[in-house]
């Protein structure tokens, strides 16, 4: 979120082997598949050997990045996939030759950021408009910005970095084009970025507390409520919000880190066998990495339970980022040895 997503890896030519977990113990044997995940490799523009899915419009559309190669003038642009077709949205004019994509809505508005050519390469927030990327307005005395999510109304959320080196939480409201609004009702004095927006307008905000590390807040209509944390947990990295549920990754004072799922009542829990959660949809379907020591197994959780797993095979690898409201999951897959990352969607057969 606000990170630059680089693509590299391998050409895909065969299906991935799928397994369904039968229990919570790491040594549990696999049972016959309750859900057979069918993969689809999304198209790439001519001349681009690699790509990756980073966001879904929750209705069969996806957004991400592709790469034409580091030496190509086309670089690593943003793209939109819809109805079997790909739209190359290009790069952000006047910026470096790669972008980060963080969100897309059903209108096809893609949001993200691109690093500047000047300074320290601070990011500039963008949205797509008329098939191209356009920079979003910034607060006075800004030196950078990032767009983290967009809703169906077209509201965009993220942060603006001001010259005092503090990130400010902002929204670009759809009903006031060309404007940016700093959120009120949140703690001040530390970095704060809006990481997500729910369908009811609730914003998910990360605040880097000067003495407590990163803290999560739910913000709506000017009022913020801090996310509850388990005993000994601190420094939350927020990953997503959907239909009142939140996912993130926390550190523990006793050592190590792990994922959390906050339910609609704000109660945190650890989904069984989860090691790192990346995506959540309106029904609470989660995707992420399991606790398998190989780090080559990914899980799909439903109703708080591990429903199925998808693993590397002898000749293929994969990584999941996205859990869409239509039930699909997405990310990238590649072939061993030495092929390129392919933008990939899986659907339950």
C-alpha cells in the first residue's frame, strides 16, 4: 500500500495443483477438493512478457501492472482487465517508468501512485481518466501523495506528504472534483494514511503513533475509533476493509508477527493456520499465506475457517493478493525455471 510493485518471474503453461486442508494442524493430510480452483491467465499487451493483478472491481474486472522491461520506454504501466480485454493506461507523465496500483471500481477508475523523477522519488497519487493516468491534487506545501483505494461513488482515499515530512490522511471526494480534503477527528503529530474505504463510507486509517508505533482507526463522519488489539500485540499493518471486517498484520512483544481479522463488532481473532493475510471480500472470504513452513502454500478462508489451499507444484509457483466480491481470487503465477510472472485469476469450479 503505497509501495512500488515490481514484476518479474516466469511464463505459465500448465495448471496448478490444488489441495483442501482438512484440519488446523500443519501435518493434516489433504482431503478430496471441495472446491476446484480453475485458473485463468489474463492477456498481456504486445511486447510485455510479465504482469500481476493487484486489485478487483468485484464484478469480473481487475487492475494491475505489466512490464515491458527495465530498458523499455514503456516501463511498467498500469492496466485494466475487463470482459476478456486489456486496457493499457500507461505511465504517469513526468514521473519514473513504473507505477503502483492499489484499487479499481466498477466504473473502471484505477488508482495508485508513481514515483517522481525529482527529490527522493516521493510518490504522486493518480487516478485513471479517459484511458490515461492523471495526478490527483495535493494539499498546500505537499511533496508527495498516495492513493490507496476507490469506492463505487468514485471517492478516493490515501495520504499526502507535506514538507514537514508528515503524512496527512486525505480523501478526494467524487462530488467535489479537483479537490482534496484532510480528515479531521484523528490524532495528530504522526504519519497517518487512509488505507481503505468500506461501502458505508467507513475509512480505515493507519496512524504512526510517536510512542506506540502504528495504530489502526475506523473513521466515519468525523469520528474515529481505535481498533482493539490483543494483549502483547502492537504495530499493526492494515491490509483491507470490507463489509465491516478488517484484516491486518501485527507484531508481538514476545517476538514474531501474525495476521488478525477484526469482525463487525471490532473483535480481533487469528484465522486458523493463517500466517499473512492479503485480501478480504464482502462475505469475509480471505486470501493469504498459510503457516506451512515451505511458504509455498496459500489459503482461502471462509466464515473464519480455512476452506481450501493452493500450493506450488514442481513446475509452477503463485502468489495471491486479491479476494473479490464475486468469489474469485487473483495475483500472479509463474513457471519453473526462469519464466515470467503472469497475471492470474482463480475461480471456484
